[in-house]
C-alpha cells in the first residue's frame, strides 16, 4: 500500500473524514500543528538514536500504572547494546517567540541582547570594544535600524495604557503609534522581526513544567534528575530538524532551587550571511554529537530496569497496518 493510501485510510478510520477536511482543519489549528510537530520531533529523535548512534530505544509510557517515577520524565529509555545502563532522554523544541519576547525588533534591545551574549558570538573580538562591534554589525547587516527602524515599537496594550507628561524618547515613540490599530502595530512588529531574523536567530530553551506533588518539583521547571539527557530540536530556527544535546546536570541551576533547571537558556545563535547561508554557533554546554554527552553520564544515575514502564503502542500500531 503506497503512502497516500495509508494516510487516507488512517484519516478515514481515526477522524472519520476526508483528507481535504483533515488538511483544512490542521491548517486552521496551530495547537494541532504543535502536537504533530512534537510527535515528529520525538519520532526523528528515536530514529536518530537507533540508526545513527546504534542505541537500543524504548518509548516511556505517558500514562503510568500508579505514581510516575520522578526520574522517568522523558520520552525514551536508551542504552548502548551490551551494557546494562538504561538512561532517560527528553526531547524539546526551542522557544518559538524568543526574538519577540526580548523585543529584538528595537535597536537598543537587539544591541544589548547581543552584547549580553557576546560570549556566544564568533565574530566578536573580546580584546576590542564589544559594543562598537555589535553596532557596526547591526548597521552593516540590518541598515534599516539607522533610519526607517530607528524609533522603538511597543505593543498595542502598552501604547494604550502609557501616560507621561514628560517629552521622553519613549513618549515620542508611543505618540507616533497611537493612531495605529492593534493589527497594524502587530504587522509592524512582525515586519521588523522578519527583518532581524533574516540575519540572526536566537536559540533559546523553554523548560516549563507543572509543580504537582507527584513530580516532586518546587517550581515550574524540571528537576535536574528527571532525565539524563535533554535533546533540543532547533527546526524552528534552522532549515531542517537538528538536535542539540546536553546533560542537565551540567547546565546552570535555577537561582531559586539548585536542584532545578532554569526556564530559559540561550544556547546560541544562527547567523545568516549575504548568500543566505546559515551558520550555527552554540555554547560549550550543548553538543551536536550525542556521544559527547553520553560520555558525561554516570552509571549510578541509570534507571533501574525493574522501574521502567515501556509504551508498546507504536509496535501495536505497526501490527494493525499489516
């Protein structure tokens, strides 16, 4: 059975509708697209672990029988063949709105953000004035910030609420925006974001989790011992699915609880040159080669095989298709 017929039969059996309706519904639902994208990331990670690295892989069951083990909050168990050590790996994506969150559509925000993360930028010479190097880079690669984009943008809610009797630079920028609708301001921000991201994209994590008693968390980020390896798919900021790996124990701890991860880590940047070629630059905490992270794992942190709860749904699904 060819792939078209398999998809058609799947949609008809599971969703009781046609491919046309299914596609239209998927286009209209960003949430559904997000779930599908997450599933694709998990599947690609599984294939990478098995086919590229030769690991034995088992999917972790989402709905456990009884209380979920606090150290099994990941997607897969994996181990090297011939070894008794099973480890847990969790897959995530990058923060989808990082550039907007940091307001990199405004010159000062962009400049200060690049200065703050200068240690992650390869073209910066730390023996010279960093601020001037950043300004020179922006003016050369994003020249609209010298004129057309020289004034700051603010979101619609801030424009509506802002009141000042002083003639400050911010007050003048907001006065300039008062005549625009919400949609018009959003379009202006998106235009600038697209412009900035034509030359630089931010790779940033977004670790958000619940704080239920079952998870044994004291804050809304994962504990460092919930999984042994974190795999970040950077496809939202890169031309293809690509994973970066880290040992959570080697990442900087949360300031509120040393046993927890931070919510956000700036992993690095993707810079785009004049020919449109994208270059990846990441910090020393993150690796493109999983084996380099595997070598940092402690066998004492391996999960006990008796504690493992394996999800066999994928195997059953394949059997149903035959």
